[in-house]
């Protein structure tokens, strides 16, 4: 079968969606001919050259038409006209890709750009398409801006979704978002994210990455984009409480990743007088993630739901930490309870309650046997339920 997979988020871009798409495509390519359409970004030529089994087209990333407001159209009609021309050009490029590769089915990872393209191609070529929904793009569409703009966006959204053969979501929570906000008549299938257990596994700690001065320290680790919904601010406050109650303990908190919230978090660290106990690592490349997980005694990320609907749809980093035998503490919000089962492969906390986060942190850091038990149990649970082979087999069952 010839399958076209399209996404705004694809490697070498970092993030859960990009990771998810890459692994799905990798496993699909073992049985089918896979063609990928993704944005042209820094480092993409080098990345694509190492993935010969999949033909990749890199197109200019453009603004979806549904993002234009009535005000922006009136004030800057030229930009709107330019946007329409870019949409037409992308459609023509996509149509050529479909014809050149004899595409039989299309999978899109965002409804508002590539989903719209798949809809147009379906109208012309009758090629069935599937949508992978993550949740946030559905909620934000509902809440964004002026009434007429919302009406237009939601009308286009329902039109695109109704023409799809099926929708995949990464959790039961995201499935409910789609059914409640788009249509209860849609065919929605839950397919969890997965982990490659060849990339993530327990191994000897490499202290040279962080410095030998931390050899006798307990290490807390967070790896994510630094945005508010990750709950790192409340994690820092809970850590401050832990250090106040356990002043004799040698503990350091390493935070990996970059993002818009970095400046605020660094200011909070200074305010909490934690500068000697918190280290911002910046961007961590894929090849070093396993090393950092293995250095950790606990993985902490108490994600929460923001007022604008921003949520964690699943939480693949918890499973990566589990794969390395590291116990995790996760926020009981969004789709995270599908990835983390309380007292099974981690501990769930109320992400808005700093005391709860502190108590769970203390429970793991102050009880080595329990931490090891939870870490090993988490690794076994993850291998049984979240291997990429298991995840992609679910896709195969539906698409084939």
C-alpha cells in the first residue's frame, strides 16, 4: 500500500508529536511504501538523508487559512490574498506528490492545514484520509477570538473531520475532546504513543555529563518544552519545601529543554533561593536522553490544564523514563492517566497542589527500595503496553 503521512511537527523538530509521527512512519515503512510531507526546517536535509526507507518532501510551512481573523483580513487584505495563494500552491504541490507516488491513503497529524489539504484531495481524487488529533488544536479552535471567526473555523473543522475515514487520538481524554467539540458521530480510535526500548533502557550512570560533584546526590529530572502547563513552577516550589524539611540531603534538580517559560522559571529559582540546587540544561539531543534519564532518581513533571485549554494529551516522556527503570511523578490531568497508572508505573499528583507534589517527591527520594520497586514495575508495565510495535499494530488493524 502507498501511504502519504503529513505533519507540521516532524523530526528533527523536538516534541512528542514529531516523535510519534517518526516512529509510526518507521514501522509503517516495514510493510508499506511511505511518503512523508513535512515543513522545511533547520537540519532537515541531514536528518532525511539517514532515513532512506521513506521518501520525504519538505514544503514551506504556511499559515492555515482558518487562522485569519476578519480584522486581519480588513486591515491587511494583501496578507490574506498572499495566504490564499500559498494555500493554492501547497494544494498543487500535494496533488503532484499524490500522483507521483500513487498514494492510496493519507494520514494527517493536524486538521487545520494538512487535514484541509487531504479534504481537497479527497474531493478530487476520492483518496481516503485519516486524522491524528492531539486535543489542543480542537480546544483552541473553539476558544480563539471573534464569533464570526470561530464560526468559520468550526465549520471548516467539521467539514474536514466529517469527510475523514477515521480519527486517531493518543488517549481516551483526547477522544472525548474530539467527540464533544466536533461531532459525536465520528469514528474515533485510541492509539497510545509508544517507546523504542532499543533507545531507552537501564545502563550505568555517566556522571561526566553533569559533573562528578553530583556523584553522591539524589537527582530529580524534568525533560520537556518549558511552557506553563508542564507545571515546573509548582515542581520547584515542592522541591523548595523538600529541601526545607530535609536540609541534610544532597539533592539537585536538573531541568532539560527550552521554551517560552524559561525566563520566568529561572527568576522563580532565584526567588526561592534554589540557585545552588537547580540546573537548567537547555536542549538535550535525542542521543543523550537515555543518559540523562539513567542519571535520575525520579522523573518529575506535574502537568496541569491551563485556562486556554492547553493540556498534555498523553506524556511520552514518562514512558521513556519508565523504560530506563526510573520512577515518575506526573500530574493527574489531560491524557496523562492513560500513560501513568498511580502506584503502578509512577505516582499521580494533583498538579495544582504543591503539598501533594512535595509528599510524593519525598516518598520516592526518601525510600530507595520503594523507588527501585516502582521503577522496575514501571519498566515492565511499559514494555507490556507501550512498545512501538504494539502501537503501530493498532494502526495497521484499522487502516488495512
